[in-house]
């Protein structure tokens, strides 16, 4: 199973999802631009999932025709790209794989070529044909480069590299399963997946869900053990629902071919799993209680830009809602929401291009207008708040909650997938103590971990009926963190401690309608008491320019609250690596082009959340609240703190 990647950071979500289903990856690098921020991103993603990479260095024609390099200079540049790529494997690869997985051009693990002109080769192929780099340069200098397509067809080079250097499922699953599956690799199911056993119970990890206008929801995923056939009864572990598979097929390019049975080691497309989403674990119905889910798919970026979408004709509103819903099913990095206060239909994505492509998909079906892009923020705290008392609406139950910031080590453990709700409590407790610096009691009593890196912890002692309302209290805490009190932006990186609770003895008086608002209210009161602030998204930016523009570009970044981290000279180009707030990137393209005479080429990638400067925070919070139809000033903590 092989995937190839290159391109814009806005689509790294597609790469991340593809990784789960494949064993080998073709990483494409531009010969002129060399190893860029996106190369680093996709290579790191591959190595984290134990997907073996090989390298294709593309656009060699540009080195000869545009940069006018001779054969020796071309080879120097290519050697530098290979060295830098192997440096990424050395940095991000695991100890037992990094040396073996470094690409060796002499062994044919690197292909060189021009996709535009249809030619490519590996060093062994070049030697077989008795050709040298100087011959390729000569073909271009003599304007005979069209002949290269016949002599060195690109598909032959790439396929030869795949066959020789990428693993088959029988080789790959033994080392991939312990990395990507949360269960015991030595258990019966774990052993079946490691051995790619087609006679074992069915276990599938979905990596793609699309909405076909004729067939409905098509769920695609890797069969890691067993087999899947039309009519099989399966169960979604995350969706918690059973289904009967209506049809099974495999992909032949963009087409689906219906087949009766698809055994382990293959990628299967299934119809009939309506609640399926990317990252879901699908198992045979008869083993649903014995199998734990696959590791959650970890995205390197998050939706950081939002636009409002509105139909030109009010009658098209139901169709717009349906289209936005389908888009968010197909692309989990696209978040469609409705602002209940303003009635706006909002679409959040990983960048301007990501949203632009999504809007074009909508516009192909109906006429819509869109707002200017808006940056997505997160809310967090810098201090400790509480204990804060929250009362249920009927005043019969009470909860006391404190809120504090999570340390960076714990946030990283969540983002890296080292701790999650699904793993066994003993493992999570050990990791939180050893790597997160947690107190043993708190580590043992983690109730919930959400997608925005918030943790709910039980610090109570001997509270009656607590077990019965635990799930409802977790739901109330999640309700509180979905949209915080500062600006109705998601809350990130906080620890919610339930310190005490008094619950009514009659279950009728402690249902969800009482417990959820009580928990949310106390959480918000503690949050607002804990020095709350906004976090803004930061892009890592890499800019390739002629050296004479280094000062100009540095000035552009500093004017936009950005800064330069590193400058390197690679041949005729300078490579600037820096950081810039997402808020400051609107209009960057026109600014960069006008001040560098169009000579700058750059890529951005979301890198982290950072506290908004205090001088800006008040203004930004006010602007967001006005846009959402709220009072300009955020509420005071006292509005959410009950008294005895």
C-alpha cells in the first residue's frame, strides 16, 4: 500500500488519514525548492505511523533550463536534498528503523526526474542503460528532452523503487500494529493483526469517508485482520452501533470495483455504515467487546480559519446545510457549525486555500456568498480558579470545581496520543506520573480527555451516587469547553477538578437537565476566576528568495508580529524559516509579491497556540463577541458562582 505526497499544508489532513491505511510512502521534493517545511511535516507524519518513505526528486528540468546548472552542479544539489531528507529520518525516525529506512540512491531508493516531461530514473536503471547525469543535461541543452520519456519512463522508475524498497502487508503489519493499535499486541486479536491473518475476526481501520451522490456514504479502510464481505455484520467501536455491510468493493484508480470478499492486507470500500467517520475502528459484531480501537488519527494542523457561508437565495438554505454536513463528513479537518445567536453558517478549515477549495465544491451545487476569513482562537487560563460552587437548576444538587492550566508535558502527551480515554487506566496513570509530573491520586482518577486537550479529574471523597452521574458530569464539562465564556471559542489545555459534590438521593432530581448545567456553570465560574486569556494560532513559515531580499522579507515578518528563526544559503537561493501569527497572514501574499518583485516562494504550517499579547487581547475579545452578537464585555466570574 503506497501513497505519494507533496503540496500545500492545507491538505495535510488528507495525508494523515492516508497514512493509517498504507505501509509505504513516496515523498516528492522539488529539485529547485529542496526540502521544505511540508517535506518535513509529511516525513515526520510517516515515521510516526511507521510508514516507510522513499524519495522522488522532481522538476530536474528546472535546474537545467531555469537555473542553467551543469551536470556537476545538478548532482551537488541532488546530493544535498538526499542528505537533508535523510537528516529528517535521522531526527524523527525511531531507533530501530532510522538507519535501515534512510534512502540510498545507489540502491535505487531515490528516483530523479521530471513529472512534467514524463521521465524519471533510479541510479541502477541509469547504470543499466549506460547513461550519466551529463547525458540528461545534454538532452535539454540540445532541446531533445522529449526523447527522455521514451528512454527513461517515469512510471518504470517509480514502480521499480516501490517493488524493491517498500514492504508488503505481511512484512509491515508486525511492526506497525504495536504502534497504531491501542490493544495488547500479544493478545489473540493483536497476533492476528500482526500476522495479517485473513481467517481471524475482522478488524478494519477506516481512513476515508465520502458521500457518493448515488451510493450514499462510502467508508474506506485497511483490513488488518479477517476479511470483509457483503452481508457481514460489523460494529463501529467509536460510533457504538452495529450495521450490515451492503456492498464491498476495491478501488481501481478513481473507480470502485465490486468484489465478493476482501481479505486482510487490502483496502476495502464498504456501503451501509452511515455513522462511520475517518479514524473509526470496524470489527466483526461477535467480537465487539474484545477489541479496543485503533490509536486516534493525529493531525499536525487544526482548523484555524473560519468563513461565514450564506446562500444567495433563502430557499437554498436546507441544501446548503446538507452540503456543509457532507463536506465535514468527508473531511474531518473541515468543521461546519451554526452560530445559534447570529444564524451564521460557519466553515472552519486549516488555511485559506483549504476553505477556498471547499467553497468551490459548494458553489458547484448552488450560489453562495462568503465572508472575509476570520481567525479561530482558543481560550485558556494562566492561573488557578476555585473551588467554585455550582447549583443545579432545581437547587437540589451541588458541585465544587477548580480549574487550572495543564502543563506543556501533559498537553504534548495528549497530542502525541500517549495518553487517551481508551487506554487502560494503569498505563495512563504511569505515563502521567512519569512523563507528565502528575500527583499519583489525580493520575489514577482521570475521568475524561477531550479533543482540545482538556482533562476532567475526580478529586472527591466518598460522594454518594457519583458513579451514576459521572457520564452526565463529563458531558457538562465538555459542554463548558466547547465554547468558553470569554468569546465562545473552544477552551484548550485546562484541568477541570471536581473537588466535591452533593447529589439528591432521588434519581429524578439528578438527571442530565440538572447535572449538565450545574457542571457547566461551575466550570465557567472557576475558569473566569483563573486569569483567563485567548490563544492565537501561529504559523511556521518557510520562504525561498534570492539572497538580496533577506532584509526585505525579515522586515515584512517583523511588521506582522513575526520573526526569523533561521536563514540558510542553499545554492542560488536563501531559505528563511520563521514564525508569524495566522491573524497577520491576511494580505501577506500581495505584500510579499510587491516587495520582492514576485521572487518569493513560501509555505506555511500551523505550529502551535500562543497567548495573545495583552495589548491586543481585550480588543480581539470585544471584536469576536460583537461579531457573534454578544455583549462586547465578557462576563465576570461572579455571574457563574453560586453561594451557599
